[in-house]
C-alpha cells in the first residue's frame, strides 16, 4: 500500500483520531473516506492518500453518491446445464441497484427452450433481479443488456455476505455464452 502524506490543515477542521480505518481524498472534492485499514495516532493535521484500497464511507457516515461498478467475467455454460456461482462479496453494507450482461455472442429468446439468469442475495436466498430469455427478450453480442428492475429490499447486502448468479433452464434450455456480468451498487 502506498501512502502520500500532504501537509496542512484538514479542510480547516481540527481532528484527533485514536484510531481510524483509512483516510483518503476523492475526485478533488476533499471528501474524506475510510476503508478497513486500521491505524492509530494521537494527533493529525493534514490528509493523505492511500492507493489501491476500496473506498467505503465518509467520516459522517453519508452515502457516496453515484454507483460503484463491479465487472465479473463469465465463462460459457452449455445448453442443458444449470449453475450457481459467486459473483460479488460485500466488505461493508451495500445496496445492489442494477445488473447487466454483455454476452460475446447474441442470446436469442425462445418461448419453449430458454434460460433465466437470477442475481441472488446469499444472506436471504432472495432474488434481487432476473433476466428471462423468452421470445423477444434478447441480448445482443457486445452490447449491455439490463436484467430489469431490482427488488430493493432483496438488493440490500450485509457486510460479509455474497451474491450469486444462477442459470435456470426451461425445456431444453439454452447456451449462456462467454461474457461479462456487470453489477452496480451503492453503500448503505
């Protein structure tokens, strides 16, 4: 971990920490955030940067505005095979706000033989959102396809819990091609 110390006042605020979980600056707006690296000091006048750390909450415990995005590579799952795989882990309390897929080849919906892709909250085993590939519900190769509405209550993921992607099939099912799963989330 690289640390860059910067001299001067901390935005004009006198602060004395006995412990903190990482202080860093975001987007030149001087909003200070903390993550899970523990340190101790008896006094502090200035601020610093911590490289390669996940930004979590600011010092007043307000939400970071805007979405965070996680990209998960997906390997092909052949027709006739159902799967469940972990795709996300919460290092703090988060809210899943949307999910998308970018397939390598086009997925063409079918009313008899199709698949449903589900994003599952593994703390509660509740469905966060689902994309069912029936007729008219396609996903074009190399384009972002939205899963649809997120169940807000089910999308609340507590610290330490995971999220999975489930492929369920109807009839003969269908191929899930290589691609990328995109999960957008906020702190809560």
